[in-house]
């Protein structure tokens, strides 16, 4: 009788863990899909794996304690690990810092996974909906508020490759900045491209980082 009861408990725990992992894939995937579509470094797979890992570690933390120790001991180590991953998404180049939103998203996705591992399903689902609403909805608000907030003049010296100009234009458009004017010319061995841009200051910084990292770019000046 005791053996049957233990077997039944194990079966229920396994079904519960399976449900938690499936929900972790779904909820992490919802947030990750938004990041993937936005072209951010921590995309679909990263957010799913973080959510699944956090849920699994939290569940194992409770299971391994078996009432003899602190049930949150293993789960508590999730936060330092996630912080290390989040730090890897933050870039600092020539005074411009990017990736903070991606790092914060990773941190929140880990919290969602921990909530699933602790059995707080409704809280995890609600948090996921709020995160997506913030990432999607507030982006449009930021653009409306900051559309006329900053203007910059960007001068780029690039290698005269056939697709260099098109690739630089694509980088500008991906950030969401508005191109007020554009010109290009050959200067010695360089292709010189000038942009007059308008938009939120944060997007100017993100564009500067992207342009500096482009393999065809030799030098960048902001005209400041």
C-alpha cells in the first residue's frame, strides 16, 4: 500500500513538472518571439531556455529539500546566473550603452520560470502578458514622445563596397530613426555617407554602436 502511494505521488509530481516545463516553453516563447521580431540579441531560444531552466531549478529546489533544508537554496542561485547572462547582452561602445532592455527582459523571464516552478501559474501568465504589453506598447509611446527629441548629423567613412550604402541605410531604418536627408560621395579611397537623423536620443546611441561594428566602416563622426 505504501509503495503504491509513493508511486502515485511520483507520478503526480512528474505530471506537474511536465506541465510546468510546457508552460515555461510557451511563456518564454511569447516574450522571446517579441524580442526575436525586434532583432534583439536575446531572442526566442534564449528566453525559452532561461524560462525552462528557472522553472526546473525551482522545482528541483523544492524536491531535493524534502522538508529537511531550505527549499529556496537552489532557486536562490538562479538570480546570479541570470545576472551573468544578462550582463553579456549589454554593450558599451564609445560612450553608448545598449542591451539594457534585453538584460532586464532576461531577468523577468527567469522570474516567470521561477513562478512556474513554485506553482504560481496565474501569476506567471499575468506577468508574461504584462511584459509583452510593456515591450510592445511602450515602444510606440516612446517613439511618439521622443520623435522630435533629438537630431544628429552622422558622417560615415566606409570601404567602397557595392552594397555598403544599402547596408548602412538598412541599419538606420532598423533603429526606427527618421532620415531627414542623406548624401554620399567618394573621397580618396573611402565612400563617405552623411545622414541627418531625427528621433529619440536612445536610438541615436544604438545606431552609433551598430555602425561602428559594421565591417565596412572605417570611421564614424557625429559632428558634435
